């Protein structure tokens, strides 16, 4: 079967090649298939041979964006990899009062240029049909403004709070969810107040203080479990 032009253009983001196996969604997005690329002539021609229908949907029905405060060292690459595997729709790195900055991260050796490749490799490994969007680094105010537009916004908070991530999720029917994950040292008091003013709910994911990369993975897994994407 020949793919439509928009699908052929999408393959360019996957760095796809003839002979490679990919995951396809049907036009309604309800069924998925594994297929081999038999011919690829960008930008308009690609022929694939489906050979296996996959059980269930590889992509969720809810759009989940994770906003991750920039961590030090190589932790962000692990966050990118694991959030992609967990089915996140969009990943947005940001800076805040306790986070590092992109300049600080790239000061010794520039590595941020590898981030899209990390996402692509993880998406291929877990057979995703769509690449999650990797947004540019935002500042704190940009992050708040954008996250506040979601149907449900939550921020992971290690201090006393009235809500758990699972409890909030079980009461929500939002189709667009934003999860804010702070840096080592957490969010400042002012940042928590500003988030509350924007309607973003501070939530707990347990009694233990987790590293930022662990918190991102656990928080996302809780959301996906509540959505029926895990378990």
C-alpha cells in the first residue's frame, strides 16, 4: 500500500529507510499495524506492506504534556527516553529558580542537539506510531502560561498538599493534561503560589523525596495508569 503524502513527510522525522519496520495507525486512529517499508522516495512516495495487526492502540486518547525542569548532567536524556516509552504526547523542558539552564548544561560539552535523536530512538524501540513533540526550553512564566491552558494542570510537590496525583486523576475527565516536574530542590514557595493562581494543582506522588528524573517517570506512570494506558 502507498502512503499519503502527509505520512511520507512524517517518515522524514523518523529518519526512516527502505526495509525498516514501522508502526502505522488507521485513518480513524483506532487500529495499529506493523509494516515494512518497501519503497521510499521522499518527499511524496512511500510503499509499505502491513504484516501484523497490533492489539490495542499504541497512542493514548488523552494528550499528556510533561513540563520538566532542566536537570543537571545526563538526567534529561533519561527523562526523554522514559517519557517517550510511557506514551507522553509532548515534552517541554523549562527553567525555574532552582533549575540549571541550557547554557550551563552545554557549557562543558554541547549535548542538547542529541535530544531529538534520543526521543526518536526511544519511540522506535517501543513501537510508537507518533513521535512525541519536543518543545524548546521555556522560562517559568512561559511554562505557567502554557500549562494553564490544559484541561487539568498538576505540579509535583514534595511539601504538604491536599491532593495526590492518583486522586486528582480519578476525578478528572480532561482530554488535555499538563504535569509540571520540578528540579532538584523542588519548586520555590513563590512558584507554587503562582501555579495555584493559574489553576494548577500541587499533588503528591508519595511520602519519599524522589530525584527529579524519578519523579517525572513515576508521576507520568501514575497518570497513564489512571487513564488505563498501563496495568
